[in-house]
């Protein structure tokens, strides 16, 4: 086998959803595994629905997931004259003919065939008319084989047999001069040297229509691999509620691209019981004999779990870089005076055990990147009481002289206050936690103080004490 060449060919008529990303991933992994080439091609011949904005979103989505391409992106609209030339070649070979049937006539025959229970396909009445120079609007049709079988040795599904008698004489060039999908994709795959066509199994029925076109033009027929569909939790095709949304929406929801990529590859592909793979492992291990034939179920909870695993094990510097735009949306100024002690990177280890997404992590991070805290009133009422005020004050007084301001020295001071005041850990830790973060859950209390630093720790304890002092007493 020569150099492997595969392509991802989205239509820019909407966003790039995760089903499309998975198709791109399987193409990309196969190319990288085989040391081949991955080509990006934009199939934009649908003039009414294709947009430059959609193309831009496709490119951004692929780049966010880390999928790069060796050639392209190519646009079909830049190749229109090529398709027309190849259509004329088919006609010169007697493999295509002009059809002058009007849309109204075709619709009437379609309804008649339906009413009679017959096959709903073009009846071929212009096939033998030998129209060479139509004087009225005409479409060019391909002469599909009418006898025998077209057999596809699918790399995933195995041999698939198609009865040629049910094939239509497909239009390959519309009356407006624009090529149809099934024709332009054949020309592109052939002239770009595509060796393997890897796509969703919703394209299976296109394959017996395309193979005869390769053969009629004298091109090598590529190998085909049709990927199982991704279904929602209700075992129906993905809805927006169950994942059929733009891949960039997952970026906005705070998913790490590595986590999403790992999850999508596992939707339909497996390697033993292993769940978590690095990109290099995926490239090394990816083969079609590990791709399942049946549809895969999209599980949002499994995706969250996998993303949480990546949050826990990815380099904190990398997570901090991804987190920064989310913090800035909340008003954090990386050039301003308020920073976590040790920078944003220092926040990652203590916070990632509690956050499954970057959006959740931002919520946990806010007390450390702002001057003030948003106080949970119920928590303040329960824990910031006159009874605990003396112990909080004592702790603050002792902390003022602590050097270095580290977890180890803070723990010594904290336990000394507990012992002197006869308190259990939670009796002081929870009021202190509420004073410092405004909530009852946080990383370890010593982590919290070290991240805030001495100045902000003392400021927040002082605010809490003033709050207690100004609170009305129950009579």
C-alpha cells in the first residue's frame, strides 16, 4: 500500500458538531498511525446554505481540538470548472446524458410511483434520447449500472452488497451548472489521491452511487470505512440536549480539548479496558479492527467524568492557561494588584479535585482573584457568631507575626488556638472558611490561607469580625 491519504470534508451549512469532530478524529488518527496525510476539504457547493462564518467556525473548532491538516483547506467552489470538465468527459464516454425533464414532471412521476407502490426513482426516459445540445434547461445525469451488484469491502462493516437495479441515474450537473454532492466528492477524492474514505454510516447508501463513477472515469476506488452513528441517551440521533451542538460550545462550557477528544474517540473505538489515552497513545493504537459496528451512546455524565480526570492530571500550567479567559470574563485582571499567592497556576492543584470543568473551577477560584468575597448569608448566620469571635481574633493576632506564611506554620498556630480554647477542628475551621471564602466548602483551610496570602487573610478575618460585631443580637 502506498501513502495513506484521508480527508475530512464538512459542509459549511451549520456548526461543526461533535459527530463531525469524531469523524475528523478517526481520519486524523488513521493518517497519523499510518504516517499518511490528512486533507481538509470544504464542500461548499450548496450556495444557499454555505457561509464563510460556518467555514471559520469549522476551522476554529478543529484547531481547538488539536486536529491539524497537511493539505487544505480546499473549497469546492474554487474547483467548479474542474467538475464541469469531468462531467463532459463522462458524456463523451457515453456514461452521462442530458435530461430535460422539468421539476414538475419529475414530481408528478414520483407521486405516481408512490401511489402504485413502485420504486421511487428516475424512470430513465431521457437516457436513450441522445440529446447533445439541449435548447431548454437541462441537467446532466450519470448512467448508473442497471444490472449486477456493487460490493463494498467496508473496513468496519465488512462486505456490503448493493443491487444495481435499484440505483438512480443521478444528476451530476444541475441545470444551473453546479455539480451535485455525489459527483463532486468522487472527483475530489480521485484527484486528491484519497486512499481511504472514512465517514459516518449515514453515507453508506451514497457509496454504491459513487463507486460506478470512479470506475467510469478510470479512477482507483478508495477503501471505505463507515463509522457507527452517535445516539443520544434515548437511543435516537443526537439532539442539542444530548450533545449535537457546536464543538466550540464545549469550549465555552469549560471542557479541556484533550478530555473531549479522548471521550469522542472512545465513542465507537476501544482498546481493552483502557479509558484514558494520551494523543500519542491514540495514534499508536488506532486501527479499524477496534472500531465497533453498532451505534455509540453519548453519555454527558461520562464526558464530565473524563474531563474531570483530565483536569486532575493535566499540567497545572496548561490548565491555568485554559482557565485564564474564564477568569477574565469574571473581571479578573492579570495585570492588576489582586493575584492568588503563587499566581493562577497555584490555584489549580487545590481546586481541581472539586471542579469537573473550567467553568466550575472559576466559581471555586473567585475568592482568590478578587478583593472581596460573595458571602453565603446562611453560612454566615450559622458560623460567624459572637461565640467564635474571640477565637477568630486570637488566631488573627497570632498570624500577624507568622513567618513564613506557609501551610506548616499556619497549622501550628491553628492547633495552638484550638487547644487553648478547647475547640474541635470544625468549630474554628468552618467559621474561618466562611470568613475567607464566603462559603462552607473549599480546599483545605491552610491551602486557602496560603493562596490568599497574609494581607488578604487578615483583611477577611477582620471583615468577618466587624460583621459579627455589627450583627443584631437575639434578645
